[in-house]
C-alpha cells in the first residue's frame, strides 16, 4: 500500500498533521510535476474503461466477425451508464474532498469519501439487477437488429454481474487519487485491464467460448480492480474511514453529486446519442448499399477508437482537478492558471496527433478489428475521416467543463458537458440524415465538435480573466497589508 513518489508521501504527512495550504504539496509543489503525477493515473483510468470494450471487440471481431462487433456496439450504452455513475460519485466525491481539505476541514472531507465509496458500490448493484431483468428490451431499445440480439444478450447477461466492481473500481480510483495516491489508483485500473487482455484470447479461442468468454474475462478483470480499490479505502491515507463516514447522508452525498453532475450528464448524453445513432445507423443503413449491420459495426469500432484518444483528454482534465480545486479553495489563482495552461497544451498535442492518425490510417485501424467486405472498409474509411475531422480541438470542451466543476461551479460545468452531445450532436444526427441519408450522421460529428469547442473556449477565457482580476486585487491587498505592518 506504500506509494513510491515523494509527493504522495508528503501529501499523506501533511494531511495527517495539518491541512494548511502552506504544507500540502498541492499548494506548493511544482504544478507541472503535480499534473504529471495526477493526470497519468486518471488517463489510465479512462483508457482502461475504453480498453475493456476495445480489447473485447478486437478478439470478438477476429472470432465472430461483423455481428459480434455490432453486438458490443449495441451493449456499449450500458458501459456508458457505469462510467456515468463512476464519475458522478468519483469525481464529485474527489472534488468535494479536495475543496474541503483545501479550506482546512479534514473531518468533513472524509465524509465525502465515505459516502461516495458506499454509493458507488450500491449504484452498481442496482444497475446490475435492473439490467438482468430488462435485458432484451434494453438491447432492442439500444438499436439491436434481430440477427445481433442473441450475441448481445449472451455478452451482457454476464458483464452485468461485474457492474458493482466496474463502478467501484472506476469511481474509487478518483477517490484514491484525491487522497494523494495516484500511482495506486493507476495500478488498480491497469491490473484489471491486463487480466482482461490475457483472459480474452484464452477464453475466446483457447476454450472456444465466444461471446461468453469475452464477458467472463471482462468481469474477472473488473472484480480484481474493484477489490484493490476496496483494500485501499480500508486504509485511507488522510484518515480512517470509520462507520460514521460510511453512512450515506444527504448533506454529503448531495454536495458530492452536485460536483459530479457535469461528468454524469456528459456520459448520459453520450449514451443518449449512442442509442439514437445506433437506431439511425440501422434504419438508414438498411436504405443504403451497406445494409443494417455494416454501419452499426463500423460506427461502433470508430466511436470506441475515437473515445480512446478522447479519454486521454478527459484524463488530463481530471488529473487537473485536485490541483485546481485545492488551489482555488486556497485562493492561489496563479497556480490554478498554470495547471489550466499546461492541461490545455497537453490535450492539444494528443488531439492533433489523433487527428493525423485518423486521417492517414483509417483502413489500417479498422482492419485490427477483423476482416470485412470492400463495402465495409469503404464505409469505415469515410466515417473515420468525416465524423472525427474536428478531433484536433476535442480537448477544449471537457477541459472547460471539468475546470468549472473543480472550482465549485457545477451549473456551468453541466451546461458545457451538454453542449456537444445533447445540444448540438443529437439534433444534427436526427435532422441531417433526413436530407443526406446515412452520410448525414458523419457530418453531424465535426459540426457539433467545432461549435462546442468554440463556446467552451469563450467561457473559459472569461473565467480566467475574472480570476486574473481577483488575483491582482489580492496582491494589491497583500502589499497594502505589508506596508501597514
């Protein structure tokens, strides 16, 4: 349970002796170093969630083919719901914890961690039961054609059993990172992903278990990650999480969830768009030369590949969270701006690299997920290049949304989280295909990306300007106090 890095050790020490901003490294250590240490585990956490689906899809595509790929795409909204709950209580609890700790109230901060951890696991249990009861109508609602439905049921019937562990592992990793143990949170997520990757080919090909094998591999990896998070929470660095802290109370759970709502709604928006898109792809695909299953399978792969790179941007934004929350609470605005600038630069490098990759190598990427007809690859190449054309600016919206949540302004964060998916993309993927057929779905993506990025950039610039003025006023006030002293 020992962290190797010095910052984690110092955070532990400072939290147990004094939560003053003069002793906590979040308020004193170099911002660049802090961002690297906190962003990397967060990036890994986001990538692991995406990798569970990507790895399954690669092996399923190689084993079962197009229908198997379509089935994992139809099942993807349920994974998105899991991530939504994880972020609601994970990011929300971590933000509340760091903001409160930055203000010097350790006792209250621990309540946010305890409440969030318990509700993460309970949320997974509830979702598991609901999914098992209503699985078939869910998959049909998610856009499953009849020839895909059986594969989807076989897969989700098992993966639903892992929802409590999946949600605890993903949400709990944020609580672990906020406590000053970013390396351990990364280990939790990596362990599950490695196990899933090893077991997938063993179960699918070695034991010839097909979709069932992929599902069992996924659940096993998630269970291991969840157990590791549970083990850490029993020995929380900032303080012992006694029964009193674990009792859900509206005061603590409500505030934590309010700070996580922006991330929650963003994921729910992704799910809603995914459902509408699946149904549109099936309907307009049947009217095109491609048929029902080709667009559904291709779009599922491409969206997940795109989300892998988008996850890196989200991970950078989430890694920024404890630094921004603590220093904003401590009124160290210069450090807040530094963290924001570095996060923006790092995200831009990732997005530009992804843009080049998607435009130059679409066929090579899609080929990793199995063979297909020439029509299959033609659709995939076109979809890749058009739908993901504005990838190079996709870091701005999640960064802005996370920033406002981190400084205790969840309303603004929620609005920004809804701009791309709900306010712009959803109506566009409904309207454009009416006039353009299935290609209308492709063009809806970059238009929504561009508008959402521009709105986020404007609001972020205004917020930074206001913070700069507040910093100047504070400096003038301090100079006057020093002169009077």
